[in-house]
């Protein structure tokens, strides 16, 4: 797109969605960077999306689906090594969103990547209005989103489920703590540019300062 928006924001970002994170990562190189964002739901809600496990081998759906997916070990037994790899992906590789904080996650991710909402201006003066538009759009989209389910942790059914999916339950709690930690680190793109000394206003000021010098040299 040719339109230049404030501090690198974009109206039409290029987004690739896939459960196969390692295969997608191979599409990028040192000249073409990407950043992963992901959403995590509690393991007990996996069956809300019946197609979640379709593209994985049958044994991967037996237990700890997420740990197997992130560690890339889809068959056989898994242990602390695979859990550690999965934790590293969540903590270091991805901008994290969670199912219980879906609206806040979408807004944060949009600001981090500099996505301008439809009918937004993408200008410095319009940032506050753009935020209002984005939040309203997100709220409208999530109105029909199914709510969370809550399990009785004292029930036998929960104990059976937890024993079979203990690693995934740990990963979900890690995802929630990572979401909280990223409040400090996952900041809006416009602020990233300012802190890096790449603010569009700085460029404009530099151009203005150069202009008198050029005139004086004539």
C-alpha cells in the first residue's frame, strides 16, 4: 500500500494463520521478518472447536494437545523436555492472547502491530478516535462468541481430565501469566517507533532544520 500512516501503521497487514508454526516460520528469512501472535484457551474448552485436532495424527489428540503441537512431538510419550520447549515458545516467540481476555488481547495485538481499524485515520491526531473505533469493532465481533466453561475442580471428571492433560493445563496458566507480563513489553507500534528514535515527527523536524541551512548556502 502506498499510503503513509503515522509511525508505520498499516490498514491491510499481511497475516498468515496456521497451526503449523514451524512450517510457516520457514517462509521468513533475515530480509523478511515476521512476528507470531497466538490465542490460548483452557484445555477443557478444546472441544468447542471440533476441527482443532483434525490435521494432527490421532495419537496427538489423546492428551496434551497443545504441548505436542508446540514441541512438535505428535506421537509417543512426552515429558518435561517437550513441556519446556512449549513453554519457551509461549514466553519468547509469541505475542500472547488468552480466551478469557479476548477483547483486551485483540486490542493489544492490534496496537502492537500498528493495525488501523476500518474508517480509522492512522494519524497521530486520530489515535484516540481510532482506538475507540477498534474497541467498538472488537466488542461487536465478540458478541456471539461462546463464553468460558467452568469445571468443578473437586469432581472426579475434572481429576480424570487434569491427570490426562496436566501439561496443557500448566501451559494455559503460563499463557495467562505471560499475557500479564507483556503488559509492560508489548507496547503500541507508534510508541515503539518513538522510543527507537524513528518517530515521524522527528523526521519532519529534521527536514525543517535543514531547510534554513540549505537556503543560507545559496
